[in-house]
């Protein structure tokens, strides 16, 4: 079949396509949460410190954050099937390389390659799905199933990570992607139809390169500053380079005819406020999640398997609450729902900062559940608010930017909260005290953002084009479902 803007295959063909795209996104979402459960084992077997663990997480998140929007454009321009299957291959090969890594450096390199694969696979999967379901009602149902698989991957990660790591060691969490990737490649080559959008915008290569280098330099300075010294030439040089590169990025985007980040969108207060809040959501959610398993293992003495199960209330709460967040925003407005969610998440993090080694799990799990519930109430409405702030034709772009800002926040959260823990430890405090300070800091920032959004987020109702994110149980589902919907109209 010739490449086209879209196609409508038989029911059986679309069922296979739905299965392939859902399984691909499941693999990506599983990897997002499965790694956290294995961090204590990685630290022990690879003989690394907190800095090494930060790089293992941030190397992946950084590449996904900076390449996600470009991945969607690549899929539209060069073929969604081609980009999707290329992403599957890169992600699977990178997973195998990660499992064989003899040192932290090699593992970080593998995680970078994984991030590249995920940034191609994720947007292309839902672009394929949207092209196969041109009827809006059918497309929404298909996206709902796709998002449901995303939620399952999110919730299964901590448990699967605990089980695999406890039984076989941390390499097993990456090898689990091998059979999934092989099945996706074999079935996808035979079953997927190629679609593309010849009218897709040109790829902003200078903007993409400058953004990766700029945020990467900033992340390097934050992660390595505690170990090398904040006034060392290397760290001062990295911060200086970050400022120069990010300033160049802004200048390039202002002059580019088709920028990856149109600066004019930030003239809309709703767009600016929603994306600012999304940075904080990524910062607090990912930054605190990075330490959950470490808290249970190193502070409370849990096994890796038990720690994986103990962190489950966060993801379960997000999966359970997220599908209702959009409906609540439609009824009560963005401001009330987002402010309530941020307040709950902030209070949950503050409460988590009060737990100690002898705190019983019966007095811990509900704090994790409150955190997950709070963040679940913010993700979809914030994306919906960003989409409503722009024209209908730019809904996919706004959704992509919203996801990117969340991922950037995640990168910074792992780096900055790690700085807080290391700083407290260097002052003679215990790891437990450092974790408490990090959780309290994340909670305080989240509560301050709740006040900020309560004052500045416009009181408005989600537009009709925000239907997709209202049904999405996970932030990545929010992003790509909106992108796909916008592309298919």
C-alpha cells in the first residue's frame, strides 16, 4: 500500500495495529518505573554512589525530554511505521546493552540510547493509531485502550522490578524488553501500514541540538557539583556553557521559521502558567520517586522485592484517579482541580518527609497514595489548559511542549533533590535526614506552585479538543493522545 496521510484497514488489521502500538507504549512505560526498583541493587553491584544512580535515571529522561517532539515530526515526515519500528529496534538493542553493562559509564551510555529509541517509538505509536482510526469516536476509544496499557506499564514497573531484581539481579529489568521488542518488530514488519504527512513542518535541528546540550550541561553541573565542588573549573564551566547554550537556543527559536518551541505561545498567560506548573510536577514527582525504593531499602531495611511492592500506592493512585481528572476539570475548571491536586501532592510530600526508620508501613502507604492522587489530578488538566491556550491547529504542538516541560522538570528534580541529600550528608547528617529534607523541599515547592496556579491559572473550561487527555491515565498518554488527535484532524 502506498504511503498516505492515513488509512482505514479491516477490523482484524486495526486490532493487530492496536495491539502492536499498545505493547510498544507499555514497554516504554514499564521501563520508566521498573528502573527505580533496581537502583539499590545497581548501587551495590556497580559500586557506585548517588551521583551514578542520578545519571542512570537522568540520562534516559533527558534524551526523551529533548527529542520527544522531534520524534513526532520525524514520524510524520519519514513514515510512522518506519520511525516506530526504528524506535523499537534502538530501544531493544539499547536494553540488551544496558543489561550487559560492566560499569556505570556503559550503563549510562545504554540509557542514552534507550532514550533515543523511546523518543521515536512513543509518538510514532499513537500517530499510527490515530491514522488507523479517522472516526473521532473510534479514535477516542482506541486511545483509551492505548492509555490503559500505559497505565498498566506504569503500575507494573515497581512490582516487576522488585521481582526480577530480587531473583536475577538488576540486568533482568532490561532483558525483559528483549522478547517484547522482537515480537513487536516481527509483527510490525508484517502488519503495520506506512503512513506519513508530507506537509509536516521541517525538523528544527539547531534548536534540538542546542536544547540537548544546554539542558545536559545544566544537569551535569547539578549532579556533579556536589562531588567535584561547586567552585571547581569544570562545574563553573558547565553552568556557564548551559547559560550560553540555552540563550542561543532562545535566539535560534526566535529567528527560526518553524521552531520546535514557538516563543510566541508563552505570551498567553494560561499557556505559560500551565507549563510552569508542569515543570514543578515533573520536578517533584520524578525527583521524589527516585528516592522511594532507596528509602525503603536503606532507611527501613526492606528487601528489594518488598520495596518494589511498598512503592506501589503512588502508581496505583495515579492509574485510578487520572481518568477522572479531565472530567473534574471540565466540571469545575482547571484552576480548582490543578490547585487541589498540587496542594494534595505537596502535603503528601511534606508528610513523607516526616517518616523515619521505625515508622510502620501502615503509616507510610497513605502518604504515597496522597502524593499519587495529587499528581494524577494535575497532569491531564495542565495539558488540557495548555492546549486550550492555543489555536485548534496547534493542539498537538502544545501537548508536546507540555510533556517536554514535564520531562525537563523530571531531569532537574532528580538532580536538585540529589544535591539536597548530598549536601546534608556532607554536613554530617544521615541518609535518612537527607531524604527527609529532599521530600520536604519537594513538598514546599509543590505547595508554593499550588498557590501560584490558584492565583494565576485562568478560570476556564477545557475545549472540545481536550477530550483525549481527559481519558488518559498517564502523562505520556496525555501528550501523545493529543498530538495524535491534532495530527489526524
